C-alpha cells in the first residue's frame, strides 16, 4: 500500500510501535493522526513514520513511501531525530 493511499479513518502503526487513526486524506510528507501512545492525542506526524496500514477488510499492509518521503527521512535521520 502506498502512503498516499491511506485515507481518513484507517488504522496505522508507526515505526515506534504506536497505533493510531488517520485524521486526513491528504498526500505528502506530513499527515494528521490521532495517536494512541502514552496518551491519546491528535497531531502531525511524518508520513515516513508510518510502517503499516489496515484496509477496510481489516488486513494489515506494509506501507511503501514516495521518493520525496524517503529523502526527508534520510535528512531527519542525518540530523539525529
């Protein structure tokens, strides 16, 4: 599944293991997610942090990122974040 194909209401899993629910249907590097971490909160995350997404049938798919998202990920890692 492509990261830009994730739509509002879909469940996602982040690289750090936390789950969440997508709150927008946008495309690009930054997405809005209701994250279920230490606390339940809504905010922006980098799209390259999403590793899995659940489809309407409940099946989990590995997320493929765009070249622009992978480029941003490399820059963020190089900065030490």
